[in-house]
């Protein structure tokens, strides 16, 4: 099985993500050890061991969050951050994701007759709120905290 490591560059930016076979991360007792992987990558990747940080390809794979090129390593909080989507969004340390100043809409589908479709939901930074395109008639609506309004 493979584990993944992010190569950290200037300003704590991820500049490369590489897979590493678990066997290359085992200590003398046969236990997986991030430091062993870091030392291996340092020897073979010509980069300081502390600048190789174990990461994930999928959110559920690792408690540090996803790392990809352009992400930022936050050493203080032990987490990788995707690029900030909007100026108004803030870090949510519980979910390790960016959070809008307004909660994501709870209504994500619309049903007309027997057909159900997804609203085309998007963040409007200028309005500081969620908007959506009606899936049936392409009109734009605004989230008021409990429903979509024209």
C-alpha cells in the first residue's frame, strides 16, 4: 500500500506530492513511522526531511487533510489548506476546510412533479451569500437561511 508525502517549499507551499510504499516507512520494529519515510525521501529526493510531510489524496485518508500542489502547510495546526476560495472565508479547524461566513444551504435539490434535480449552488462574494440557478428554469435565486427566494 502507498502513503503520500508533500514536498514543502517556500512560504509553506506544497510543490510536489509523491507516493511512498509503506515498506519504506517502517521502523526497526516494523511499525509505520512518518520520520522513516521523511528520511528516505530526504536521501532520495535531495530535500530536507522536515520538509516532507505525510499527507492524503482523499479527505478521509489522513487527519491533516488533502495536499496538492499549491496547497499550504500549516505547521501550527498540523493541516494542509487548499487555496483560499474567497477573501471572506475562514479556516474551520474541525473540518480542515474553508468555511463561508454563511452556512451552506440545507436545501440542495428541487422537485417538480416526479423529477428531482440539484440546484446550481455557488457563493457570491460581492453579496456575501449563497445563490443558485434553478435547475428547471435557469433563474437565479438567493438563499435566505431556510429557502431559495427570487
